[in-house]
C-alpha cells in the first residue's frame, strides 16, 4: 500500500476527538466522566454527561451534542470525587461522521484534576 493510502486508512479509523487531539500535542488520553454546561446567560438548563477523552492541565477534549461553537464559554464539572467546577472557552471544534469534538481551554489556568488517575 502506498504511504498516502496508509495515512488515509489511519485517519479514517480515528474518531473526531482523536483527530482534534493532534492539534494539542500536550494532551494525553484520559477517561474522565464529566458534566458539561454551556456558560452563557440563560443556558444553564442545558447539561450533558460526557467523558473527557484527551486532556492536559490547560485543555480538555470531549465529544458533545450540545450547541457549542468556537469562543463559547462552558462549565465542566468532574465526577463525585472531583466536584470542582471549571470554566473554559471553546478553542476548537472538529466534526467527523456526524459527531462533534470540542476542545476547551480552562480560564483559570491549569486544571490538574482532569489528568489525575
């Protein structure tokens, strides 16, 4: 198989979160259950349970069905032992096969609970 075809095969097997993670080289694969809420006024009733798939102390990447786009504010709350709420801004969106991955940059700087086991 020529090299270009091999690259295409690799890309097609990645999900949208994996594709987006390529743009954030400091992120690592994680599995952190979270609640995500849009941070804008009047949107506090919207909420989604999802899993952070990639994270660093500065960024988190997850698949979402929420109506989030670039520059939107979001709130991310960890599971029961990680009850701290973090606010962030959407810095990238990746669409692939009908799914949407969101990359968020934390507003208060580093957020270490997203990468702790």
